């Protein structure tokens, strides 16, 4: 994998926070694939299937959801053509001002528009990945 792809993958992961934190849900397709599977069950949230379901949940949560997302420590753990598995660390500042440390286990897919998250599993820091 070349440096340009690595940079684009990291930028996609970073853009997630900007899209959600700024309420730019019309740009959700710049970070997720249409067939997204977003598993937040380990943090007490649902498993979301599809980009529209992700947008709807974000709209429903509104001011009660996370108000700031941060991502760091991005590591590409495997590659298979136009699909990569990526682990990263994250912080979520919640509406009640608590801060939660999480780990993102992502699968990103390259399409003509660039790298997009096709699968995301979020687990609290220090928790095993659900089977």
C-alpha cells in the first residue's frame, strides 16, 4: 500500500468526526459505504445496517449523542486489494461532558470516490472485540 492510500484512509477516519460533530449529515457518504454495518452494541447502542440508518440514528440522537469525536493511533492491520482492516483509538465527548475511550475496528473499501468505511465495530477501551 502506498503513502497516498494510507493518507486517504486516515483522512476518511478523521473526517467522520467532522461530519457528525458539525451536523453535516448530507456528507455521510464521504465516510461510509451505502451498505455500511456499524456495530456499537458494546457501548450500549444498536447495530446499524446501511448509510441511511446511520443518518437517521444521528438525527434521532441529536443533542443527546456524542458532541465530539476524536481519532488517533491509526494502524492498517491487513490489506486485500481494495479492502483494508484498520484499527484506531478514539475519544467521544458525550453531551453530559463525560469522555469515553474506544477502539474502532474498521474495514474500509476503495471505490471510485475514494476510501469509505464499510464496517465499523466500536468497543470500549480495554474490551475484547465481539465475536
